């Protein structure tokens, strides 16, 4: 059996012991509740033996958590992790599926609010209005495997921008580039603004009129529909405009880009996790994986 500390700090270099201890404390109870719930359903009633009786887990909870973190960070195959932890590959597969779901359901951490987690776009807008924070929103695409020939909806994943099969994630960050929220991923062919609308951003603008969101040129439709809240770069002057007008446009556009660049930094933090550089597994598992990684990245806000 390998030493957990060695695995956590040599293989999974993006997390501290303090952060790992916090994850164990937060996730152990819901994981144990899920285990007992599945056992209750399998038995069809209450347990007949006292708590603690029966077979023990071959892979304890801490090892399950560390194996999942290593898999998310380095995308090591389940069979390799099975060799490292001295268990069968199927045990690692089940452990990763359980822990990944728990991580995805945590939501994103909030600066200076250790007990508060943001799970929906409405949560983010409510937090931004209460704290007077200007938000940054952008989308990123992750390459996925091409769906089999003959399957319906195959062309929906072909991105017009990347010319690849992708899935698109929408991310909201604050002025320091700290991740506040990410959505359920959409097929890569969907437009950035459409993906944001499908998550209910129009309703959020309506209910939180004081919130401003910095966007890029891909969200001009939102800027038209929600003036003063959805802020996109200034439009380029027409040919023949006065030199002073062109110079002012360049200055304004540069200022907008400098303010919005922090969300690009947040997306770069996510892409440092190898599983998000190119997704080679089943597409239906990518949304939970992305939300789990965004949750872990956001934890640095309160665990720095």
C-alpha cells in the first residue's frame, strides 16, 4: 500500500494538506450517507447487524478522494491507479464516480465567506449585487470524441470556431479571476450567447438590475437586450472617422480587455488540469468533471 501523503504531494501537486483535510471533513459524511442509502435499498429495509459489522472497504474514503484528485489532475488510467492503491480497476472506477459527483455538487467558494458556496447563476448574481461586484463571463470549449456515425445529433458537437467536436462551458469569475460559477456543458455548435440564455441569464439581469457583467464580442445580442448590464467592447468607428475618435476607441477597447482578462485567467486555471485539455472519456461525464475541477480551483479563495 502506498503512502497517501506521498501520492497527494508528489503526484497531485496542485493541492495542499490543509485543503485535502478540508475536503475529507466536508465530503466524508455525504459519502457515508450515500453508501448507507445504497445498502438500505439493496437490503430492502433496516440493517440487522450493528454498525461496524461486516466486510470493510478495501479502499477507505481518504484513498478514494486522493485517487479521484490524481485522476482529475493527471488523467491517469483507472488500471494504473488500481496498481498504486493495491485494488482492482473496478474499485477505482466506482470510487471516482462517487467522489466526482460529490465534488461537482459542492459549488464554488466565495472570497471571505468560508461557509458559502455558489451553485447557480442566480446565486452568483445575488452575491454580486449584495457585495457590489462586477462580474466577468466567458465560454471555453473542450475537445471531445466524435460521436459514432449514424447517431442522431452528431453534428451538434462540431464547433464552428475550432472545427472540432467540442463541448462548451460558460464560466463566471470576479475581478481577481476567481471562479464563481460554471454551467452544465453544452454542445460546441451552440453559440456563446445562446448557452448563456439557456442558463437563465436574462432572468438574472431582470431580477438583479444593479449587476454588471463584462463580456466579449460574442455576446453582442445580450448587450443589445440588456444595456448597461451586459457590457461588451465598444464598436469600431466607421471608415473616415476623426483620428481622435479612433484613438479614443482604441483606448476604451484596451481598457475593457484589461478589465475582462481575469476571466481568461480563470479558464487557464481550469485547463491546467489535464482532463480538461482534451476529454477522451464518455461525454455525459464531462459536466460533472468540469464542475468538480471548478469547485477545487475556487477553493484556493478560502484555502490560500
